[in-house]
C-alpha cells in the first residue's frame, strides 16, 4: 500500500478529474463543458455562504465568500432547474451561461441539504450490507 492520507470523497475526485480534462480542452469547449467546469470549481474551492434573508431558506439572496480570492459576491437564487439566478462576479457577467461557480456552490449546497436524508438512508443501507458481507 502506498496510500499516505485519508481517501478524498468521491465527488471531490470526480471534480478534480473534470478540472484536469478541462485544461486539456483549452478553448474547444461547449457550454455544457463550461458549466461542468464551474460545478467542479465549486466542489473544490473553499467558499462560505451566508443567507441574507433567513426567512427564505431556498429562493433567497446570499453572500458567497471565496476563501481563495478573499472576494465576496451577492448571489440571488430564483430557480434550481432554470438558469434564472444571478451573481455579482465578473465571470457571471461575461460568460453568457447564466451561472458561475458561486451560484453552483449555493445550488449544490441546498440540493445537498435537501438530499441529506436520502444520503443518510443510503449510507445506513450500505453499512447494513457491509455488516452482512
Ligand atoms: Zn459568481
């Protein structure tokens, strides 16, 4: 065994693989590639999120603090399925995709919260299966 540290979570590994592939594609990317790239950045870059309207836990306005750049952005989430959200960062303004890594971070976090119970059940089931094996 050459493993030296803890195993990173599966999603983190997938995100790093996407980022590695993105650097090979260079400028030859589709909108889907670019959105995937932002999701991967959201999964690998440390960010803090604060809800500016706590009474509205889902469709609300948030401050996203990027620990890497030290910058703060205002993100407004209006939909999880349509691209109706906005962010004050430069990438959102110029990329024409209707999303950015800050929106993806916020969207992903709320989807994770909503899916947390499903994940807990799946983990419990896997643990049960592991005990039986
Ligand atoms: Zn942004």
